[in-house]
């Protein structure tokens, strides 16, 4: 994930034309990229979502993935039970889990969106055939995923060059990175039975630029409609 500044400027031909909330853009685009990867890599019949973490990215990921799947159950785990309960009540129809193992048991899709420095998700927590979006641990010194799980999973990244120097889960485990998500969006992906797929979502500046461009163009389009009908 990318930690953004409080606001970001959008320029057109070198002229500042808009000021936007960078935090909001980062939250939505990070979850959107995970959603794209999930659409490519996860089972189309996914029914259970597990989210490890209780912050902004936890909320944005649940909202984004609910746009793609009609989950029978959404589980939330956090180090602070109260924060997990607050998020569950805010989003509705979510279950708060007491442990990572409980949250992930039988889950089809798992999202790790924590500030963990040491691994929290172990291989025995994950059901064969599950897909994992790894969003936290965006520094080479921090990790969310245990070594045995990193080495077992099919690892997909957003950028080969970035993941090999920025992701502690890759750097420290020396896990092979099998694909870049752009390749699979273009070519498609055939899951093997029981395969665990893992998408490492570091976040790229070009994604923020694309999102800011979309926000600005939608604003201009809405403004023209409003002016035409007023």
C-alpha cells in the first residue's frame, strides 16, 4: 500500500486544476487493484471473505469485493477486538473473529491489510484453493505472510521491480514471483485445483495518477450535465 500525503494536486498541461483528498484516492484505488486481481485469480464461486485488519484499507477492500461477490459471510479480525466490532457494525452483516485461524478457516478470499511487522498468516490457516490479497508490509523489513505460505503459493505482484526490493514477504523469504498482474489481466489465468494464489499489492504512483484523472474527468462531466439542466 502507498501512504499518501493529505492532499494531491492534479495538473492539466502544467496548470493546477484540482486539489484532491489523496488518502481517499489511495484507499479506493488500492482496493480496486486488489479487486481486479481477485477477479482474475480467485474462484468465481467464492462465498467467504476474511479480512485481517481494521483500518481504512480493511473497509475499502470489503466494499470493493462486495461489488464482485455475493458473500455468504464476511469475517473481520483485528488485534483490537473493539475496532473490529466497530468496523463490522459500520459495514453491516460482518462477523468478528477471535483469531486469525478462526477468521481464515474455510475462507475463499483473504485480505491482509495490517501494520504487522512479523507474519500473522500461516500456511495452516489457509484452505487449499483460497486466494490472498497481501496489502500491508510494504517495507522490506516487515511481513504479514509466513515463509511456508509464501513458498507454497503462486505469487503475483503489481510490479516485478518494486516487489523484489520493497516487499518484506518476498525479500525475506526469497519466494519466487510467478507473474505480474498486468500479464494475467491481458491473458487470463487458469487456476489449478487446490492452488493457493497470492497477490502482493504494493501500490504504484501511476495508479494514483489514473485515479485522479478519472475523478477529475467525472467531475467535469457531472458539472456539464448540471449546468445543462439548471
